[in-house]
C-alpha cells in the first residue's frame, strides 16, 4: 500500500517501514515554517488518485486543517480522524462534522479514554467516515 506520512515530531518513518514519501512537517490550516496544508502536501506527493484513505491524529489541529481542505478531501474514500478536546472545541467539531456530512457518513465512533473529564465524558473521539459514493443504492 502506497503510504505518505507527515510528522514534524519525528525524524522519519519507523525503521523498516517503506513509504512513498515522508515530510517532517505538521499538518495545519495555514502554511508556516513547520506546518503545511493537506492539499498542498498531497499535491507535492503527486496527488492522491483513485481510492485513498486519510488517517489523521494531529493533536487538535484537525479542525483548521480539515476546514481548509474540505473540498479536497471530499474525494477520499474513507476518513479516520481523531478529534481532540471535543467539548472545548464544540463549535469547531460540530461545524466540521456538518461539512463532512455532505460527502461522508459516520460508520464508526471510538472513544479514546486517554483523558476523561471528571464526569467521565470522553474528550477525544476517533471517527471513521465513509464516502457516500461507496454506498450502494
């Protein structure tokens, strides 16, 4: 499987993992010295053609990153995204889910119990979304 990785917090992919490309940058909504946008990164990687999956765990930057790339990611087959601090970022979370729902349906929600609030409410959710074009009529 052709894989493209981006992460400024490590020097490269794990030993032995063959990847098509690696960028030592974070993903974000605005390009900076250490951040790049999703659409610019994928275009630099040759673009993702056909069916492709986006798996994202970018420590809270997912809201800005997804909003900036919403048109571009509408072509992905599947999204697997960890949403951080969903109650602190409630407005951004609901906005992104609404934007994604025009092309995707939620197929799975997983609670990450890394940090539970005092009321035992999860603050992190991993959500898998399937592109509606893959659903039979």
